[in-house]
C-alpha cells in the first residue's frame, strides 16, 4: 500500500536528511510528504533539535524568479537550502517525495498586504492569517506557488488551505454557536461580493443579515444551537445567506482547477486536502457527527465538482474510531468518484491513537473503504515509540 510520513523541514535540519529517511524507510513507508511551504506555529517536538519548535511562515526553497516576476505576492523566504539533496536521497531509497504546500494561511503575507485577506460582515479584516481565495493577487500567487513546488521534482504537490478557512479566534468570551461562528467567518471582501453577485446572489442582503445575526449575539442574545447544516442555516439566516455561502464554491473550484492544471503542466500532480476533517477532529479525535465530505461545502469545497478536476485527495481522518475513519474515506470516494486516488491521513498517536492496535484498525478501515494510501502525521510531532506503530499499521492493512 502506498504510504508516506509528513515531515517538517525542521525535522530534516535537526536530525539530518539521511537519518530521518533511514528511519522512515525502516518503517516500510514508501514516501515522505515534506513541508515545502509552511505556516507559523509553535509545536512540542519530542525528538527535535529543541523540544519546542518555533516555525515561521515560509517557502523552504528558492522559488524560480520568473514565476513571481510582476506578481504582487511572493513567497516568504524560509530555510532556503532545507530541501537540497532530498529528492536524490529519496530516490536512492526508492521513496517518493511529495511537496506539502500551505497556500492561503500566511500571517506574514496577510500582515504585509491586509487588502488581500478576508473581510467579515462588519467590514473588518480581523484575520490577517487568511488570504482570500477570491482576490486576483492571491489567485496568481497560488498558481505560481504550485508551479514552484512542482518544479522541485516532487511526485505530487499536496495542497493545504487552498480554500476558505473557518473563524478561529484565540479568545471569545461570547458563547458563539457553530452557526454564529460560521456566519462571522464568511468573507465579504469586494471580490467575494462581486463573484456572488455575478452568480445572481443578493450579496449585500446576505452581508446585512450576517451582521444583524452575529451583532445580536455579540450584544448578548443567546447563540444558535446545533451544528451547521444547509437546512439549519436556511432557517437561522435565510436563503440569501445560504446562497452566498454556496457561491463560495465557484471561487474555490476555479482556483483549485487552475492550480491543478499548473501542477500537471509542470509534470507533477495535485493532491487536494480540505481542512474539514481537522476542523472536526483536530482537538481531541472526536469529530462532530457530520462526515467531512458532507460538510466540506462550508469552506467552499465542492468535492463533486473537484472530483472532475483533481486526480487525488487527502482525507484528514483525525478520529479515534476506526469505523469513523472508514466512513469518512467512503463518503469522500462517493463524492469525488470511485476512480480517484484517496489518501487517508492518520495520526499515529495522541489524540487519535492510544495503541498500535488502534492504528492498525484505522489503517485497515481506510483500506477497506477504498483508500489507496495511508499517510502519517507527523514525524516531528510524534514520540519515537508512537512512530514505531507504523510498520504494524502498514503490514496488516495490506
Ligand atoms: Zn473575500
């Protein structure tokens, strides 16, 4: 079974390329998915160069200058030589190399160019981390960035955050329900408003409705109860808001289509990952009831449409329960098409897997549901005894 381990450039810098690859190939894993373009974070790294690792927004290679000539947005420089020799080192071990690319989550670019970030229903740009996929400059940047990663000679470009992102405030002492948070997270920048209007949506009415509803909760009204569904949203916010939310899919689908074509032109292939599985299960491995494939529309991800445009998909199966992993993979395949490559991304340890047996059960469940590959997230975040569960998961899943 095809497989990979997610690896951060800080892992390679800390332990060295040879040592990391020897360890991973020793698990029987057939590739690595390296963080070629990543976002800022502060992570506990149990066997890293330091036990707490501070990551910065950055592209960890030197992008070809011609790709970004004349563009307003260019990659934030990271560790420029971090991937040197990696492709050759993988080839020597017959391992595949995938280029993990974070597209629209970039606080450095957003802070420098606030006008390309999302704007909420009140007209505020409160999330400079989130570049808006409707902005033309962001779209040009995304296509060029995909080409740049493809030119590293990777077997695939693995796209993260190539869609709208949910609202994630660090503090809220207002009890926002899922639906209020969703409305608060919708982008109403000029480009989003225009795209929705072009599709026949009454965008300004949608914005006013969102501002009225979220405003009333901020003023002390009780939040809406229950998860976000189209029916619940229609009842709560009305048809214009639902139409506006659905119109976001056109923005994302066309962008992903352009990126997938660019990657194919460069001789690689796109693996599209939507964050819905992480939104649901990241914190504790106990995802909310709706399957990721059924709720992806909330981030503007239309999996049925993307199934015709993208060759491969990664499913963030962040769940403790093996049956849930299988259900998520199955629902994904039904959405994108049975002939598409679906890769299940599993966390081998906390908070999803408390034993090798549980990881084995999930790999088996993913395979039985039709996944063609299992990827493990992530090398530098998991203690060595947790990574040691991977061989069993691969051998027994086959
Ligand atoms: Zn926007």
